C-alpha cells in the first residue's frame, strides 16, 4: 500500500512540475495536462491492482503447497 501511494504521489508531482512548465511555455493547455494526469493515475491503479492479484495468487499457491 505504501509503495502504491509513493508512485501515485510521485506521478502527481512529476506531472505538476512538468505540466506547469509546459503550460507556461504555451506547449500544453490545462485540459490536456489534466487528461495526461488522469491517464497516468489510471495506469498506476491498474498496475497496483495487477500486482495485488499476482501476490494473492502467489500466496494461494504457497498455502496450497504447504
């Protein structure tokens, strides 16, 4: 859980910093930045769910072998 929160926070800060520079430079609109942030967070949620599922399957296999 802590690892997931770390990645979520890191992605938000990274996009905030880069996005601010891109908006000020006129290369990106605020709507486009929000869309990029949402996509990044969705991918992290999917990745975290995938890792949890793999861990659960691994745990079940270990219990079944024991």
